[in-house]
C-alpha cells in the first residue's frame, strides 16, 4: 500500500504563529490532520520567541511531518510588477532586466536579500471603431500580448532566522514564500474565476496585504495598517497597555457604521468603534490608491468584488464598511473547499481562526498542483544543500563506478601479476633445467679439454719427431760432401761451454726423444741435460776437408739461406769455432750454431 505523504505548513504572521499538518493520501484530496495557533511577540533581531514557540507547538501537537513549507509576512518583503519589453525567448535579457529592477526596488545590497521572479503572460484586445465609405461604423478588435514579471525579495537574515531553527529540528524545508503569494494561490485554486478581477484584502496584525487578481495577473502591495493599529489607538485613548487594549478590542470592538445610527449603550464600545472606523477609513484610502495605481499604471480592470482575510477582518461590521466605501460586493475568502478535514479536528477552534488560515491552504496546494505563482525564496545555503542532495545519487554512482573500476583494475593487475608470476616460475624451472644441462655440458667440455690435452701432448711429440727427421734430412741436403757431423746438440738461448755444462744451454744427443735413430750420417750424440724444456738452436760439430773458415761459411752456412727450419747467417747462424788441419791429418774441425726458426719443445 502506498505510503501517505505529509507536509507541515508554517505561517509566521505579524503577531502570530500558525502551523498545520496536511496529509496527501494516494488518489485522495488534501486532508488537514492537525493545526495549531499561538500569539507571537517578537522583538527586532531576537529569535528566541519564535524558537521557543516553535518547539513547544511541535512537541505539544505532535507534528510528525518531516517536510516543511514556510510563509512569511508580506510586510517584510519587497514586491513589484514590471512590464517587460518584447524579449520573449531571450531568457538572459529578461534575467538582466529583473536584476536591474531588483537593484532599483530593494534598498539593500543584493547580497543581503533572497529574490525571485515569475513571468506572467498578459493578453488583451483593443477595440476601436472605424467608419466605412458608406458612412457606417464597424468595431475592430486587435489582440495584443505582453509579458510582465512579478518580483519578490526578502532580506536573507529575515528568512535564515526561521529556517535555521526549523532545520535544526531535523526537518526539511521544501519552499519559502510570502503570505500574499500563498493567499493568491489558495484563492485562484478555489474561489476565483479565471475571467474575473477581484480584490483580496488580508488585514493582519502589524499590516495588511492587498492583492488584485485580474485573470492570471496579480498586483501585490503591502499596507502598513492592520489590526494592531486599532489596538495601539485604543491603548492610547484609554491609557492602558497593549495586551489590555487588545483584550478590550476583542470584547467590545466593531467598526462604526456611517450615517445616522444609534450608538451602543457602552461608552467604551462606542469609542472603540469610532477608533476602528477611523483606522479602516485610512486603510480604505490606501486601497483606493492601490486600485488607481493598478488601473492607471498597469492597465488593469476595475475589481468586481472584495474578498477579506486575516485576523483583522474578524471585526464586526467590517464587511459593511468596505461595501459602503467601495460599492462592491464584500465577502470573506474561504478556501476550505480545496481540502478535507479529519474528523478528530476541533471544528469550533478552527472556525475561530479560519480567516487567518487561508495561507496554510495555499502552501499545501503547492504539494499537489502547479500553482499560478511559483516563487521560491529559499536561502542560498539551503538551495545549495538541496542541489547537493540532488547530486548525491550521481556522486554515489560515480564513486561506485570509480570503486568498481579500481576493483576491476586491481583484479586485472592481480591476474596479470599471477600470470607473470607463473611465467617467471616456469622460466625459473626452465632456467634450472638449462643450468643443469650447462653444468653437464661444462663437465663434458672439461673432460673433452682434458682428453684434448692428453691427446695433444703425444701429437706434439710425434710432430716434433717428424720435424727432427725433416731437419736432419735438410741438413744432409745442404751439407757439402767434404764435411760431416760428429755430433748434433740442441741448445737453448745461450751457447754451452766446451764441456757441455754451460748455464742455460742444452744438449740434444738424441733429437728424436729416445727413439734411437741417428741424427745424421756418422753423427754421434751426447746426453740431454734434464733442465732443457725448449730447443731453439742446434750445435753442430764435425770435420771438413775445407781448409778455410770463410770458405766453410760460404759453402755451408749460406746454403741454409731460404731454409724451412733454419735461420740464415744474418738471422743468427754462425760459425762458432774452426780448427785448421793438423800435421798428421788433412782435416779441420768446426763448431757451428744454427738458429731454428721455430723452437722445439721437449
């Protein structure tokens, strides 16, 4: 079952505080559930009286509605009806004009007021007569259309002093408007016809509000004359306080009738009635002046009737007074036809304050229909909060979307990290396998190198043996027939002494490393010292039939030039020792050092 909506309406008048709780059942009419009324005496700048009265009324009457619509006295507002040039469709230009009008109307800085306006379409026909060629006249009607703007402004602190108290009590403010606008909306929704022009006079405590409802147009003017004006004159006349004068007015007061009539027996009542008539006469003068301004400056119609409202309109014979002065039908405004009343409500108590209750009905209608005048004077702080509340769902959706994106991103990153981690683990396993293979390969390579080294040693030895054979063959080829070797000895860098023990020298008696083959024909060998590791030269000793040293060098050493194994004479081969022939034999001995191009390791 749909839940009922409830709204608490609050009207802060010049000297009273009124509250009413309305219920909006689904598919039903607006119902008045509770109401409350209290006199309110506020001092300028002091908000404690309102705060105290507000909390006491909420608690005593058990108002449960969480949403509030608020109306303020028309005496605290500034209103103006302005005719606009032909700017239809140009909202920016209209806004600039209205801001200019506001600056001209309001005697305060624009930062100190809350203001709003509403465009009102005004259409009329201009009839005139034209004479035809045949002398006859015809009526011609020309339709015209223009736009007006109703501007309303209230000081910001006048509103905030009430809205702060209401918001602090945990309630939400839906709208803030002035009482004349709420009263006009209530009248248009119930008692006024669309084609009539009527004057609504709300006589309040500290002042009155005049409204002229001309079809869909409205003219609002505050008048600083109200019920308290009568009370103040009574207090002055009788020399009593304001509360006593107010009580005296309610018990004996009425508006004296004009012309000859019998005065009441009570002298007090007669005096009060005359005071009331004088005050109402002043009020009538302001009403007449307002009607003239409406017709002259705004081209409005003459009102066809008068509707009274407000606490000051309850004075006896007041309808007769205004009928006498304005010569128009006068009646009380009754907007209760727009609502229903709950059975539990005290009807007599409601009837006693009925003239002051019309604004409350106008406030309630805003929750169920589009009112003719929709002007909102919600302070900037509340408006910003409302806009923020409207944006909160989008903020929550955005925040949720952001969080969702972050979660998805985190999930994706986590998935990617897990995937990369798995890849790293797989790579680590493969790397470990590869490292094992590499170690195996390195081990096999080491074994291979060891095998190569073990193989190369005999290969080098075998290669050296073959080299010795080739060297001896070449020596045999280069050696003249008239010389032969007695010994062949391998030496190092230094030449050995005659006894073969020179420092650093080496002798190679067996150039084949112990194979037993002779070095050359007729050659003998000597023992190989143990300190020889590398043979760089050959010491050749032997005998020759060549009788000269120079001739031996020319015939043998120079033959080594271009040798594959031996350096030539310039490269280091030399005749070390030459012993000429002896007396007994025709032989000469020699010792030759032949330097090898490439050394031979042992």
